[in-house]
């Protein structure tokens, strides 16, 4: 037996034995711990996923789930209306419905039997006035194929919405809802939509304005008061599915916030006066072939209320992109040229945006400064001889003719005759600093503050020299906006106060209750009451004795000033007035920019007279006749021969002597040559009478029905007979009285434009 060495090691076990023991142990350990590890990893993953789902990404997943089970239904508020001062609707909103469906979800029953797709399509088509085959193909979600029956094609379930019809009528809505209710039809979506409409169409379009497809104001009051008119949207958050649609699931509780409808605007516009001004201005624009548009404004001088504001050319608010009558080329409303033309010429409100040389209407401003500073008076005499300054020659309009200037005349006479040199002398008394201080006080160098978008500002010299003041003293070499000039004339009418023009007087709710009143605003006093009265008296003299005689209106004393100014290549004719002159009820401005065939102010003053006469009658202002009125009413003019003239030239000649033309046929073009007329040339007619003309060799036979003239004033008689197509002739009596008898009984048929004898009695005046 061998002894063990001290350093000897124990025998090493065979490797294979060690391996077998280790493998068995490892398997036992792995068998125990592997499921635990996997469970732990899975648990950690689950916890991580839950944290991601419920904490980190909770909002995103919740929103995604809500989209599948809930629907946010917006409630569009009703846009507020715009009405005139008498409650006539100028802009309103109506609720229409847009109908859609989820094709695969549309079902219905009739008498307990499910409706076929063909029956559903037929019912929808009948209710909405649609082609039934179109609806049948909508159910498939495919394009129509000739010769294929759509009812045999399976519906595409991926299509969740198909539009049936937009903006259905009230009748269509009634039929649809009756069909849905009667046959328990589901899967149909009804979306409410608010549609803007304009009952008066082309009445004051630049003032009222219009909205975009999404209901936002784009022009005029629609833009200026967009926030007030729009209201506040509402919503309903409801659980739903394709079957119940916007109605919501049964027993689900919706969350809602009702929409708040917009407020209504009570505008200062008087629709009656707006129509009068628009018709008269359009006639003048057509007759005198005005190339760069026209403006007419009527205001209440005490409150600043704009009763009428007309800008030509006009357009229809219900179709604002339609081809304008002034556009002769092919029309594409989406083209750059068309958009530019609409924006710059048609939609632009020239009454507040344009600037022009005011011309002689500015002489009233110059005279008022001198009166207010006690520098001169109406009877001070001035020389009307030409004035030389800085290489410029300033002379009277009469100087250009062979008649020469007026010579020595009083300031009042110079005002009536519209003599430029007289006002240069007056401006010399005022001085540059004081003159322009008043110009600024009158508001010409700033906006008027009218509640409309796009107001322009006058253009004046920032460092004026003497020649600048001299030119402006009679209204040249500086520009004003039409609204700012009429606002200055308001101060002469109301006793010297500058008021802010306004378009809206109140905001009301849908029940007509006043929510907010917009009070008239007085900016400041610009001249004294005495100065304002003196200017009114001189303006009255212009119409009675001076260049404004075409603006004379029987029974209404008109005070106004004529003007003819120049652009680089064209003339601008205008007339600014107020009436009745002693206690003005309205102020009026008419501007014709670049008339082709009339370069005197006669055209503008004639239009203004018609607007004043009809407006005051509309407002119920009684006529107060004078002895001069009687002589004017009784005076006659001899009908000229219109044969050989074009219809346009005949109209101009008639207007110049206070008559009107009626063409037969009414479709006769302006360039048609007149061949016959009634009454014949040489017939005496009173101012306001009418003459029928035709391009035929013999006047067509026409008749009129005699109206009842009893109790009417002379002016009313002329108007009533003209409207009936007849002319008056006065037999006897006092024309300042009322009509007491007529030569033809009321209701009698007589030849058109024949003369009717009328007698007046003063004693019948109440």
C-alpha cells in the first residue's frame, strides 16, 4: 500500500461525471426560475403597457376612442339681420339643411317589412327631387356603369358618408322628414346650414356688404360689424353610431352648449330714399356716359345719419361675382383681371374711399372761415380780374369765353357766380396758417369716423405755399372724400357743429329688443351759428340767382353749390346742397366722375333736385310755396323738335329745359334716331312735363287713364299726371292752392301725353 504524499491532491473526478451532475442541477433550477422570469417580464411589460395606455398616452387613446363612439355636433348661430331705419330687411339669414348618408347603414321598414335598397333610393329621390338612378348608385359607392343594375352590387362598407343634396328647400325638408319618420329610416345625416340672403338685391350693396361661403363678412356693414352679427357657435357632444347618426344613442346623455345668435343691426339707411337716389344717379350715369363712376349721399345733418349712400357701378348682393354691366369682354370671375375689376371698380364704396378735387363747393368753406374770423362780409366788393401767382394764372370760368370776367362784384355775387379770383382775395385775408387750421378742424385731413371699412383720407399739401392756399380757396390742387365734404356741409346746415357720420343707430336681438343704442356723436364746433346761417343764405342765392338754378324745387327752398373740377384728363361735376334752406332736413351730395357728354355742373344739380324733391316728400316734409314758386309753376317752355336727334341727345335736351322723354318702344336704344314725337314741336308745356318719342315715322297710338287730381298741390298734379303719361295746363286760379277741378273726369281714357286742364283754388288749403 502506498503512502500518500503530503502535497498530493485528491483524485479528480471524471469530467463526464461532473458534467452529468451539473446538467441535472441546472435543469432543475431553470425549470423553477424560467416561468418566474417570464412571468416577471410579462408583468413588467403589462405594467409598462398599462402605464403607456392609461397615463402617458391616455389622452390620445381616449380621443381616438371618443371619435369612434362620440360625435361633436356644432350648432351654427344664426347671423344677425341688417334692417333699414324702418325695419325693412336688407340682409337676413335662413337655415337650410344638407343631407348625406352612410350607404351601408341606411335601413327602413314599412308595415313591419324591411325596405329594399331600391325602395329606399326611390323614397329619398322623391323627397329631395333627385334622379333615382343617381341615388341607387350612391348606395354602391361606385361610379355608374351602363347596363348594370346598381341594386345587385354590394355596398362599399368603407364609405361612411355620401352627399345627397346641399341646401335643400323647405318643401324638400318637409318631404324628407316625413319619409324618414313614416318608414323608420336610419343612416341619414341631416346637417343644418345657415344661408345668407339679401331681399333687396342691389340696394346699397357697397354699404350692406356680403359674406364669404363660411359666413364671414367681406364688405360693408357685414365686415364692419362681423363680430356682432356672427354670434357664438354652440355644440352638442353625444354618443352615437352610424345607425342613429346625429340623433344620438337612446338613453345617452349629451353635453350641450347652445349657440348664441348674432345681434341685428338697425342701419340709418332709409330704403325708400336709397332707391330714389340710386335710380336718379344711375339715370345720369347712363345718360351722360359717366366713365369713372358716380356718388350720391343723403344725410340727416343733425345726427349724421346716412339716409342713402349710392356708388355706381352697382351689383347684386345675392350674386356679387356676376358679370358687371360695365364689363364687355368674356367673363371669368376667378381670373385675376375680374377679381381686380370687382374689387377696384364694382365693390368699392366710392362715397367713402375715393378722393377728388371738390372744386367750387369748397368756396363755402373759404367764405365760412372769413366770416367766422370777421374778416369780410357778403357786401364787400372784390375784383374778378385774373391773378398771377408762381407762374400760374387764376381766372374766372367766364374769362375763358368771349364775354370776359364779371369785373367788380360783392363777395355774395362772386359766390353766386362761382368766381375763383374773388376767393383768392378772401384767402389772402385769412392767411396760410389760419386757413389750414380750419381745414383740419373741418376734418378734411382725417377720416370722418363713419362705421364702414375702407374709408379714405383727403390729400393736402403738408407744407403749403401761397399758390397752394390760393388753389384750395376755390377747391383745386387738393383732394377730399365725398363723405368728408358732405359732413362739412352738415355743419352749415345744423348751426356749426361737426358730427360723425353713422350707418348704424342700434343693435337689437332676434325679438327686436334694443341691446345697445349708438348715439349721434358731435365732434366739435367748427363755425358759429351766425356763420352757418350766413353760408346757408349764400347757398340759397346760388340756386335762386346763380349757377345752381337747375336745382330749384318748387315748395322746397334749396341751398347748394355747384362745382366743376378737373383730373389729369377728365372733369368731375358735383353739387352739394341742403333743403329746406332755413331749417334743413337733408343734405345731399352728387358727384359724377368723368362724364363723357356733359362737362357742366347742370347734370349734378338736376339730379340733386330730383333726389331732394322726392326725399322730402317721402319724409313727409310739407311744401311751402312762394310767389316765385307760382311764377315758376305757371311758366311754360316750348317743346323743341327732337326729330333727327338720337334718343340720348333728346333726353339731354329735354332735361335742360325741365322736361322728360318717354321712348316708344321702351326698348329703344340710346343711339336710335327720333322720327316722331308727341306733343309736337312748339307745344307749350309746364316744367316737369313729358314728351313721347319714337323711331317710327308716326307715333304709335297709346292711351292713358286720367287720375283723380282733387286736393293736390301744383307739384303733386305735375307728378301725378307725368306718372300717368299726361301733361297739365292751368286754366285759372291760384297755383299756390289745391286742385279743385279737372277738364277730364278721373278714370277716362285719353291719348297719351295729351294736355289736361286743371284749376286751383287757394281757399281749399287747410
